[in-house]
């Protein structure tokens, strides 16, 4: 009996010692990231059968286990991945929001300044200082466009580095998970059945958590103790001790962008970028493709809209030297990028056909071997262009093959407005070249006897100007209700009814109106404007463009389109601010739930120290009693 007590006491001391060691380990790692509280599992040893019943043989230590909850751990990963995505996206978009919404440095005040100067010039079209102010305001507007585009370019370049850095982090974490998988498999194989290398498991879980902050992952446990890790649409990143890895590659359509590719069996496969959800990497890609580049396109649309419309109006006027007006601004052509997988030798160019119809989307031109098609990338709407180019005008631009030919499967990325803000520029420094006057002027003969009056006349759109715009045209009334027309390019019709059905009289690219009651024999003339110094007709039309809806198919003005950009970025920033804050709170709550199960509670561990200490002391006391009993037996023997 003494030997039984001795053995049971020894097992109790061992169990208490293991309990103390585990408790000490918990206390030491209370602040270790990813550590999961451990506990010693005890079970009663098999009792010994005696004539009086079964007598206990003490306690056995069956293992040390983690206080691990798979559901809570998975929930924490999911919430943390989304929190990282939202916070990174928010930090990125704030850079744009702060810039474009700046009331002093933004584009809108510069556009306002240009049109204010244009209105002042219309009040004094012969004033050189007023013209100089217009050119100065134009240069300020150009500087704002260029500066903002350069800032977007800087953000884009920085983003490329961030994407590359995130890819490197993913590969580093994947390699660490692979190494831990190997260590865990070896440990499980060499241990008793059911025993787990708890600290290695914690280390692997912590690395997976860090990986999950970079990119959303799913994990699949294996029977050998390893974990397989998947990303995107199910691409395996880690399988056992094998690492597939990611790589940054040039976008096959746009060489200025870096895409994420998948390394598999020595091959590089570009992933569908939209499939890489969650984490920092998902936020970088989403911000670039859904916010940054659309913002550049929207800014470019305002720039090309302003430049093209002002240029067209200036070309429809006459400058201070008496010549027809030219371009005030440089208006950039669409950016065209060759598909990386093209096999043909075609060179494609694109041209703006209607500024009003331009969108802020990018487009992909494809050739299937027979027909060409244009895909609008924002909504994947496809326009069939037929078997030859240039085909139909798509959203305000056309594409044509400059040289060579496309093979089946070839594609080109077309960005109609991407370069417009970067390349806008003031084309003249000569104030005399601002065409404030109209190139033709109406007049009536001094011998007229009726009360008829003729309007000064306006130039018809669109360009190009009619070759006979400044040719002299005479309108002669043969009666109060009929008139003849003579002059180059008019066809010299006779017996026309006055007033006309529309009220307008249109020839040679101009339109005018005659009002009042002309008398038979009255003559009205339209001729070249030879006294244009004080003429402000074209300047007034130019100034009126500020409030006209000349963009987005006639639904918004220049400043309205820019305000839409500011509003969309501001709304997205506000949305991300709210959702990011809510997600952070969700992470805090989820982590608290997980830590309530898996975290180390120092008060509880302190209590365990006392409990195991007392258990050890009690077992030692029992051993002392057993020893006394054994000594007594030996004494009886003597």
C-alpha cells in the first residue's frame, strides 16, 4: 500500500510540475503576438483491482493543448482582411480628395478665372492689357491641369511601388508558412498520436494573419498537420511545403500599370485583378483601377473639353490682325497602347470626333480576324465596328489603323482623355491672336426706305469654316414679302419668301435675321468684317461657354463636370471613412471574443500558479507520509 501511495504521489508531483511549467509559459508569452493560451490535460491512471475494490494509481498527463477556436480565428481573419482593405483604400483616396477639393489650388477656380478674364476682354475687345490677362489666366488654368495630373502620376508611381512591396510581403509570408508546415508535419509525425506542437501552430497562425492583411486568403487543414493556403479565385499559394508565389508584371494592355501574376510550374500567369480581394494588395488594385485612373480620365475630359471648345470658338472668329483665329490651347489626342500579346504589325491611332460625347472610361479595340469591336471597360458594353477601320464613332472618338495590319486576337487599349490634362498647353503668347470679332459683318444700304434691320450675323457650327464665309452676299427685296440672293456660294436664288419659315437666313456658313418691314428695292449685305477692332461678338460667345452644357452629351458644363469628379471622390472618401471606422470596431469586438477564449489572463494564471503549487506541496506531503510508512515497515522487519 505504501508503494501505491508513493507512486500516486509522484504522479501528482509530476502533474503539478507540468501544470506549473505550462502556466509559466502562458505568463511569459502573455504579450506575444498570436500566442494562444495553453493548458495541461490530466486524466486518472487506471485503478488497481484489490479484494476490497479498485484503488487509484494517481494521475497521468495526457497532453498540453491550445485554447483554440477555429470559428473565431477564421472570423478574426476575415474581419482583419476587410479592415486592412478599407483603411488602405481610405488612406490612398484621401490623397486625391484633399487635392482636387482644394478651393485655392483646384482646377475649378482656375477655370472661373479664365472665363472672368474672357468676359472682361469682351467688354473691351480692343484692349491689349485685357487680352494679356486672358492669356495669363489661360496659363494658370493650364498649370493647374498639368500640376494635378503630375500629382496623380506621382501617386500612380508610388502605388506601383506599394503593389510591388505588397507582393514581396505575400511571397515572404508564404515561404514562412511553407517552412512552418514542414516543421509541424515533422513534429506531428514524431509525437504521440493527438499531440500537437502548439507554439509552431501559433507561429503559423500569426503569419497567416499577417498574410491575410496583405491579401484575403482561405486555408484548408490537412491530416498531416499542414495547411494549404489559397488566394483569388482558388489559386493555391502554399500547398504543404510548396510555394507558388506572386510576381509583378506589366499590364498586357497598358504598359504603365503593374499587374499581379501567379507563378506556377515555372510559368507566369496574369491573374484577374478584380479577384484579388481584401487586404492591402486588394485595396491598391481597386484604388488604382476604380478611383485613380478614372479620376485622371475625368480631369482629362474637362481639360480637353475646355481646350477643344475654346479652340473651335476662336477659329470661328477674327483676331485683332484681321485674320481668322487659330488654336489657343493644345488638345491632346487619345492615348493608344499596344496589346502585349499582339502578333500583327498594326499601328493604331485614335481621334476625337465629339468632345460632348466623351466619357471617362477606357476602351479596348479588338480584332477577331474578320471584324473589329470596341469594348467600353467600365461596363463591358461592346460596339461592333465592322470589317474596316475607321468604323463607327464610339462615345466621341474613332480609331483607325495608321500602318500595318492586325491579326486575329490583337487588341489595343484606347484612353481618350488620359493624356489631356498632362498635355494641355497655351499655344500662343500673342494677345492679338485672340479672335474676339466675327469674321463677317452685316449691313444695310443707306438708300433703303423700309424699316427692315439685319442682325450682325453668327458663324455656323461645326468646323471647318465655309470657304465662302467672308464672301460678299447681297439680299435684295423685290417686294416687302420676297427677296433675291446673290453672291459666291449662294446659288443666287430669287423670289424667296420673307419672313422665312425659321426666321433665319443662312448662306456660306453664317446665319442672320432680318426684322421689321423692308421695302421693295431695299438691299442688305453680308461681307468680310474690315472694322473688327471693337467687335466682341466672338468674345461673348467664348465667355458664354462657361455656363453652357458642353460635356457628357450636353448635360453638364466644364465646372459641372469637375464638380462631379470632386463629388464622386468626396462621396467615396466619406463612405470609406464610415465603413472603415465601423470595420475597425468590428475587428476590435471580434478579437475580444477570440481573446476571451484564447488569450492569456494573468489573474487566472496567477491563481493557477498557487493551485499547482499547492497541488505539488500536497503530493510531496503524501510522498513524505508514504516514506514514513515504508520506514515503519522496515523497522518491523528488524
